[in-house]
């Protein structure tokens, strides 16, 4: 009778997530994960003969973690602030989620309309009582600015200053809102 696996598939996914969080997505190899989990490479290779599947499952876990983090903000301003703060607190996860080539070739509009952004767009719609099209039009320039701040912070290109960021986001949102109202 074969031995029960000591390292489960779920533990490997958790381990991959933790390894990426601690060392970055570049560190996710079978050898590194096995060392991180304290096992040989054999159980990892048995569970994940295609390491792309492991990386995808770790990505899904990181995405769910990120979504829960930012959506705890409630209103749109707080969601934006939390998105940027996530980059400051979890730079390796941020780079894995948004700078590892997963979205190569997509436009900002594609990203906003992706299923992963549905909860944030729903918050935009409910906050301003907007149609789906109006919410996307309002959110697109704001998302570009928020992501720009987050990218700079995650890559040590800018210091995290929550007061300055909050002030800038309020000014930008106000300008977008005014521009939208002038077009009505």
C-alpha cells in the first residue's frame, strides 16, 4: 500500500503563494518550492508535471488575496488607496499579479472589462449610480493613475505617501467627474 502524501496539492499551492510572496515569482521553481516545503522535488513534480498549472493556481490564490484586500476599502477612493498600499506592503505579489507578462498585448479597456475587475467596476457603478459603460469610462483614467502609482511604489520608484496620494486621487476623480458632466 503506497504511503499517504505528506505534502498535499493544496499545501503546494499555498507554498507556491508563500514563496512568491516572500521571494518573488522568479523564485517559483520545482526545486525552490520543494526546499521551501521541506520535501523532495518528486512530490511536486508528481502533483504538477506542468509547472504552468502550479503557477496559474498560485496566481489565482494571489488574485483572490489581492481582491479581498482592496475590496475591504468600501468606497471607490478607499479601493484605490488600498490598491496602491497593497503594492507598498506586498511588492512581490503586486509584481507577480501585474508585471509578470500575464496581460501582455491587452489594452487598458480589456483589463477593465476582464472578469477580475468586475467587483471593482460594480463598486464604481453603485457609488455613482452609473451604467456599465459610464462606470468603465469613469474608471479607465482613474485606474491608469492608481496603477501607475502602485507600479512606481512596488518597484521602489516612489515613496508611499498616503496623504499626497489621497489628495491626488480626489483631484483626478473630481476632474473626471466634471468632464463627464460637461459632456452630458
